[in-house]
């Protein structure tokens, strides 16, 4: 189905000449786009539109980071990750990233935090994917009295690691998720 630039709300690019929705899923949409990257030069690019997400570098009062381990079908293995998840849709908009981060931390770990700091918003692979993740640091953690339940399709294990243990995991290549790799590199290299 071909649509005009005005009909595709997230594709705000003056270079866009035509777009075709190829797949419309629950979390992603795939488009085939024609873009005029310079006068007279039109190229075709495929784009995956993905819901935004929030991620949390959660540091306990004992100076340990909380990682979750869960099976990821796209890579056919269980991997270590920082708590993270998609932002919920609220009518035509998405919830604020901090609201989503707080919810994901509690759902995946049972913890809440008294202190929150936004670290950075970034794209995972902007060559073809517009997934945007906002990373937060959560400190002064405490267990929620009645924590939010995990999503029913999630099977998450919780792990606690010191900086030295994280350095060892990084050195051995045991952290393969990019958002987690970024957050942990930041944590082990920052001055406390």
C-alpha cells in the first residue's frame, strides 16, 4: 500500500518522496521508502519503525548492578541485559520514558528507586531501524512491597554483579546486548 509523506506521522523527512508499508505488526512496521538524498538522486531504503523503549542501569546500595537474564528468540539464547522494555502507548502518544523505566524496573526485578537520572537517549541501529532507547540510572533501590507482576510471557532471572565481576563478563564477551554493553561500560569507567 503506497501512502504519502503526510499520512505517515513518524516519517518527517523532507527527502522522502514515496513510502510503502510492507508489514504492519504490533511492535514494528516495515516500510520501503524512496528518498532524494541529493538533487536528482533518488534511492530506495527499507526502514523498520519500532516503538520507543526505556532501559535502567540499576545500582544497589551495595554497589552492585542488577542484570536480568532471559531467552531472546532472535538470537536463540538467554542473555544478560539491564532491565528494559517498550513504552506503553497512551492514546496516540507513548508514556514518558521515566514512567516506563520505573515500571520496567519494578516488573522485571521487584525493585523501585528513590533516585533517577536520565543518562542518554540513543538509537540502536539507525541505518534501518528507528528504535529509540532512553537510558536511566536508578540508585537508592528498595524492594517494592507489592511489586508489579512480570509480563506473562517473560521468564526472567535476576543477577547482581560487582564492578569487578562486570569487568570480567565484559572482558570475556559475555555481554552481547548493545544497550547493556553501553550502560555497563559507562558504569565501570565512571568515577564514583
